[in-house]
C-alpha cells in the first residue's frame, strides 16, 4: 500500500509545481481542486480503512474538490480578472524556488528524527515542501484569489503532515479543523467579493491606503 | 448531581446560542442591550468557575476535554471583565449611529451575532484541554472577528480586514503544524487522543523528543505570535485595530491578542520540561518581547492617528508581557499582573478614543485637541488612560513594569533591562507628547461639547479608578490567584 | 565484443532517416491525409548529395566546418549507446556526460555557423536555440544522474542494462518523472512541437530551421542526416526507460530496439498532431518544469533506490 501513498504524495508535489508555474486563475483553481482530492485520498489508501477514516476522507474530497473551487470560481467570476497580474516573482523563478524548497525539505527531514509511523518516507518532506510553497504563493502573488489558493496549499501540507505523523487525531479535532478551513475559504470568498465591489479589482498589491 | 465542571461547556455553548438568537433582534438598541446584559450574566457564571478553581483547584469536564486551571481561570476573569465593559460601551458608542440610521437593524444583528461568536470562540480557547480544539477556537476567533472590522464598509476597513484575515489565518495554520509536531514529539509514550491533551503532555512520566519539541515551539511562537501581534509579525495589527469601530477595537486589544499569547503560555511549560528547564523557550520570548517593544516605540513617536497609536501600544505591552514571561521568576508574576492592567487600560483608552472620534469626526490627533474641555468625561478618560499606558505612577501598569525590570536585574539580564528601559523611555516621550497636545493645545475649530449621561462617566472612570487602586494595593485573593497562575507556568515564588 | 554490440550504431546509420518518415506518416493519418512516403528522407538525402554548393562571401571556414563536424559528433555519440544487455563498443564510466557534450558540441558548431553568416535572422535563431538548450541541459543531466544513481553505474551501458522490470515496481514514480522530463528534453532538442515547429518558416516562430537556412546541397544533407541521427540517439534514451526490454538474445533484442524506436517516432507524431506550439515566452517555463521533474525524480531516487 505504500506505493499508492507514494504516488499520491508525488502527485501533490507535481500539482504544487504546476501551481507555481501557472498564470491563469481558472486553471489554478482547478489544480488546487485536484490537490485537495489527492489529499483526501491519502487517508483511504494508507491502509486500515474504518468508517471514521472513510467519512473524513469523503468530507475532505467533497469540500476541497467541489465546494472550495466553486466558492473561489464564484468570487473570480464577479471580478474582472482572469489572469494573474504580473506577480512579484516571475513564473520561471517561482519554479526554481519550488525546486529549492523541495530540496530544502528533504534536507530538513534528514536532520529531524524519524517521524513517520510506518507511512511512506516521503510524507514529512512533501508536507514541509507544500507548507513552504503555500507560504511562498501567498507572498509572491498579488491577486487575492491566488493568495487564498496559497493558503489552501498550506492547509494541504499541514494535513499531509498530520496524516503522516499523528495517525489518530480525534475525529472531533479533524472535523473542527475542516470546518475552520471551510469557513475560512467562505469568509475569504465573501471578502474578495466585497473588495471587488469597493475597489473594482482584486489586486492586493494595490491595497496601500494604510501605511505606517 | 451536577458537578461544577458543567460550567465549562456552558461558557462555550451559551454565547454560541446567543449568537444565533441575536439574528432575531427587533431593534439595534435591543440587540446591544441584550448583548450587554447577557454578557454580564455569563460573566457571573464564569466568576463562579474562577472562584471554584481558586479555592479548590482545577476543574475538569467531559473526560478531560474541558479543563480550567489557575492560568486559564485568571485569563477567563480578565476576558469577562473586558467583555462586560465593551458590551456596555457598545450601547453608548452606537447611540449616535443608531440615531443617524447608520447602524441599521441588519448591521446590529450581524454585529451582535459575530460578537457573541467571537466570545464563544475565545471561551473555547480558554477552557479546552485538547490543543487541537484550542487551535480550532483561535482560528474561529480570526474568522468571526474579521467581519467585525468592516461592519461599516470602507476601502480602508476592507484593506485592514483582508490583511488581518490572511496574515492571522496563515499564522494560525503554522501554529497548527507546531501542535502536530508537539503531538508527534510525544509519540513514544502517548498515542491518539491523549497526544493532544495538555494535562497528559504535562505528565512527568511522558518522554518528549527534545528536537521535535524545539521545532514545534518555533512554529507555535511564529504562528501564535502573528495572532498576538509580536513584532516582526505585527503589521496587520495597526490596520485592523484602527479601522474597526471602538468597541471592537477595545475587544481586540483588550483580550484577543492575549488569547493568542495565552496559547503560547500554555505550551511553554511543556517545552521547558522537554528541554531540561534551561530556558531555551523563554529566551525566544525575551527576544521577541524586546523586539516588539522597540519596534512599537519607534512607530509610536511618528503616529498621527490616535487609534493606530493605541494599537502600537498594544504591540508594546504584549511585548512587555512576553518579556516578563521570558525572564521567569518574578517576571512571570509581573507579566500576568500586567495582562490584567493592560487589558483594562487599553479597553478604556479605546472607549475614549472612539467617543472623541465621533465628536471630532476624525481620529487625527493633530485635530483632536483640547479634549478635556470638549468632553470632561471622555477626554479626561482618554488622557488618563494614555498616561497609565506609558507607565505613570501610581497606576498599576507602573507597578507591573517596575516588577519586570526588577526581574530582569534579578536574572542578570542587563542587556534586556537596558533595551527595555530604552523602549519604555521612547514610548514615554512620544506618547506623552501626543497626550499633552491633545489635552491642552487650543483647537483650530471648537467642536460642540459632547453631552454625556452620568452612567457613561461610570463606564469611563471606573476602570481608571480600578487601575489606580491596583497600583496602590493588590488585594490578597488577586495576588494569590496570580501566584497560582504563575505556578502553572512552572514558577515557585 | 560480438556483432550485437555494434548493432545500435549500424542500425542507426541505416534506419535513422526512417524516423521522420514515420512521424510524418502519423501526422498525416491524424490529419486524414495520404502523407509523404515513408522513405522520403532517403530520397531527399540522395537528391541533396547530388547537388552543388554555393557559399556566401560573408561566411568563413566556420560555416563550412559545421555540417561535417556536427555529423561527426553525432556519429561518434552513436558508438556510446548500448542495445539491451549488450554494452556499447566505446562504453566507459562517465560516457553519459560525453554523450551530452557531444550533442552540445554539435549544437555549438551549428550556432557558430549561424552567427558566421552575419545575418540577424540566423543570429536570432541562434540565441533562441542556445537559451532553450541551456534550460534543457539540467533536465537531461539530472535525469541521467537519477538513472545512474538508481542502477549504480555511470556508464550508459550499465544504466540501460540495469533498468529492468523489478526496478519499475520499486522506483516506479521516480522513473515516470525522469521519463517525462527526458521526453520534454527530447522534444526540445529535436525541435518538435511544443517547442518548435519543424514545418514552419515564419520569422517569428523558427528556432532550428532558421539556423540552417543558408545551407544547400551536401551540407544540408549532412545536417538533415545528423538531425535524424540525433532523433535516433535521444529516442533510444527514451525508449530504454519507457520500455525496459532487456535480457533477450541477439536478434530478439534488435527487434525490441527497432520496435522501441518506431514507438518513439509514432509518439512524436501523436504529440505533434495533438498539441499546438507553445508561445516562445512559455517555453522556458516548460523547460524549467522539466528540470523540476528531473530534480524530483532524482530526489525520489535518493530516497528509494537501495
């Protein structure tokens, strides 16, 4: 079963690379959905399926694969953009930074004591890489929708980390976390809608009224 | 036979239910009044819980999911105090807006529902034993309070809300990674549900991997530090606190920041135990505290907006608390005392700033002058609280800051003490300059004097009187409660 | 050192011009056309060899050196590639670097010749070619390094003899990534869609075509033949990873080799028919993406290969 976990983890990295190099917002949202579904499948292919695990995986797949893209697409449709405005860090540089981040995560994992409980050896580096890549996306991209996608990538990384390291998070905590992420994306979607209504753009680089 | 533990879930459930009920309010005034009164009732229940913990030791409920010990009881008491004050102040503050029709019924319902939601979430943070649930509460406070910032939609408010939402969500997500690492660090001894329970993690028989705990603590400090407004992660703070209406700002500065710092304090004993009590974790807090104080000091000097000034004061005081906790020993006791003082004082100052802002129509300090004459009640309250904030004796803040300085000298942390004094000095000069110009500079155009009700004077001056009292005499029960809370953090006086 | 060791080079010299024919026929099938005959490249080479040459007065010996020099490089590289378990005639540890640099030398000579013509048209093509190959080279080297790590050998003969079916099961995901990266490098180095369209002659879109615009007669024949040999070469790298068919006896191994090359040619034809050419600004992103895939494959190999 470890082979399937590896495949999913590799696909998580590939989707992250894809996100780092992609400029069209609609395709970014779709890639994020694929990543979310892959994250949900992690729990199922890890072996030892119980009702609880299956239910939570289903919830994650539905939320991240369907609901979040729908919310983000709606926010995107209301605004006038379809392309990322010129980001702070170019796409080629973003890809190279993604590679560096990956190398750094593998190095960091080799320095930490072994964490994974019989899950794949890739879990911790992939989780770190997703976390840092998500942070990078939030900082390096200007469009508000892309920043929300960066946040979702971070959440995927943290969930992967939790999956690999703490196998039995209580169901209530997992559901609470899921609910928090859902409400976060929902709130951010509404915020983007409001921002677009007031400012007529969703370019957070232009939000510079408050200084000092 | 109900044990006292039932109060803990009730503290979370009651505000949540009230949040739902607020959506059915008839008029804005009714919503605000019900809010204030209900908050007082919940505060009384919480007071009973605090007294119970003080006299008989920690409370537990629902198989260890809920837990209240001296540290969280103390913070709970401060939370209730701040919320009661803010609840009643909201009635005063929105009075004029209701009269103008700006604060509509829809806005009032939304405001009150989000208010109670934030209240419930903060209670959840304080009463939960499970670190994961604590995290859920912190993230919930971010999400629920985000729209409180832009209750009145304006470009600046939206910008502030977006920065707040994104930065705090990202920070809190990093904190979750830290919590997972903590649970992983205990994987040798604990498993599953137990790995996230604070009481289990504090058990001396549990072995924790030191490397993992250190990495976890770094994530936790960065993550929760963002939410608490510690420099250099504080850039959302001035915007969010200055753009929101005054009761919300008071609540933010009064307790929301302390909620995040409380989470760091919760995890500190675990880290200390795992790293051999050498003070590794506390050093990080000292560095961040000093950095916050110095950064805030620089910005305070250059401020023009009174609410941004108060927001930077929050950064400074949170830094002082972090510094105190980091120094250990007497510093912990002083830092906890400072938490109470700062919360009360900051809330009062935001009250004054809010009311005067409504009168003058602006928050620019260069135009808000001669406040004592324009509004004897709120003007003197604002000036008084500003003076208290910069540490003028005999207000209680002076005592707590003095004790932290003493702790620094006790621990032979001379560099920290010197930097602390420098920061305090810069803040003193800068803020005093602002306060003096606001109090006595003759105004360019004299605004109409603010008519105030007698009850408002009570609201404006009671907290200041409390601070004056605490500065001169700390009642023995309070002293004992703070000592108990400090003991949780591993300090024996 | 039996006959089978030489089979790769000999078959390459004989059969390489068949590959463009197969690709073109595949594209014609997709387009519903009849398409040129499979042996068209041979007829073109024969026609060109019979012609005379005209050299511009602005060119120098560099211009005349490039076609035979490039052909010599790629023919030399042919002797480094193995067939299944049969080692190449000139195999030695580290020959994969020699292979990459022989191809680089060929490219260098072509680029110098293009600059030698003194025309800005060729210069533009030369600069694009150099930029893209600079971005593609890390992908190639890292992909080969990943394979070298997986099989523990630094010689191509050891690598392609060593990538067997059990390896696929163990390091499958990593091999897929390396294969994908090498596919993109293959398409880039051979000027195929989505990097470059071999049929276009528009100024804005040419990369490789424009560098050889001034050649005619036998020079052009050498260049075209060299290009087909390059296809054969890189195609073999690709086929050996995708289809790890090793361990057969002599004739069967040859049949596998030819079958692999035909598959690669058809695959190229399919890709060319299905995709459109990428805008020039996006090509660096694609190539850096290929490098990222190589790095990922390399890192995974570090983790999993014993």
